[in-house]
C-alpha cells in the first residue's frame, strides 16, 4: 500500500493526493540569492588570499571563466596558459541541506561539468568549503610548478 504523510492509504486516495506528497519547490528570494552570492564571494576571496600566501601571482587566475557557453558553465578560477581550473563548492554542509551540490541532480551536474573539463583538456581541482585551506591551495600551487618544470 502506498503511504502519504506516513500513513498507509489506498491507491485511489494516493493518486488523488500524490501532488501533496512532496511540497512544491520554493523559489529563492532576492535576499537569499544575495546571501548566497556573498557567501560564494567570501569563499572565493579566501581562496585568492591563500593563493597569494602560497606564493602565487595576483593575476594568475581568471575569475568566472566560461568554458562551455552552450550550457552556461563557468569555472570559478581558470588559467588558460596552464589549462587548469579551480571550482569551489560552497554550502555542502549547510544545515538546510539546500546546497546544489548535495542533491542527486546537483551532483550529476558537477560530474558532467568535470567530464566536460576533461574532454577539453582542462585539469580541474574541486574544493569543498572545508578544503579551502593553505595546505590545499599550496598543493595546487606546487602541482602547477611541477608541471611548469617539465
């Protein structure tokens, strides 16, 4: 028997009320969008500060590089000479669970984006909020330096 709101109901009752089983998706308010944008910017600024501390040049990265105009995909940080990008995923551990990187559709987009980068010959580093640390940014810096030495 199908369940609706935790109760077993007949097929007829379920089919008549199935639209109530999942609440409609709430649209983000302008205020919520502004907060999300500020959080992303703060995280990206933290990456930029750590990049400088690791020894990287201030003008090394392009910000918001569009690499697939058909899908509207961008990379948070990209260097064309080295064909390397950094994608910073914020909000994975948000208490409301509404990060676009936690649900199945969001994870699917992330993997498609990563695969498209591979297809284009772009090495993409993906960092979660917790990974934006001096150690991780230094790993990226050292990786690029080792590549340049070849």
